[in-house]
C-alpha cells in the first residue's frame, strides 16, 4: 500500500479537529480512534478507516474489543470516514 499524500493526511487532520470540536460542543462522550479496526460481522477481515468516531458506551457489547481493538456493531460506530484521493 502506498503512503498517503500530504494533502490526504491534512484532510484527515482537519476532519479529526472539526469532529472533536463538534463532539465536545454537543457534549457527546465519543472518541476519535487511531488504530481501532472496523470488522463487518459477515467479513473475515477488518479495515482501518481514516477517521473513526467510537461510542465508548457500547464497547462492553463488542466481542473483539478487549483482545483485538476491533468494533463490529453500528452502535459503537457513530461515524466512519474514508478519505478518497488520487496518490
């Protein structure tokens, strides 16, 4: 996999900052994950999105959370973003 461009990373930085600010403003207890993977229940593999907003309240219901830092349930993932660019 190729390294993302600087512009791609800058978009991710901007989104993380804006989402974090808005989450705080709305008094939501969400966090932006850096290395948490999303694993659809029907898929054998998981992926690491560019931006992942996690709802910690539902993490107790996640079967892979404690051992693999993977989320599978929509209730744990209020927002997921994949930045698309041409590298």
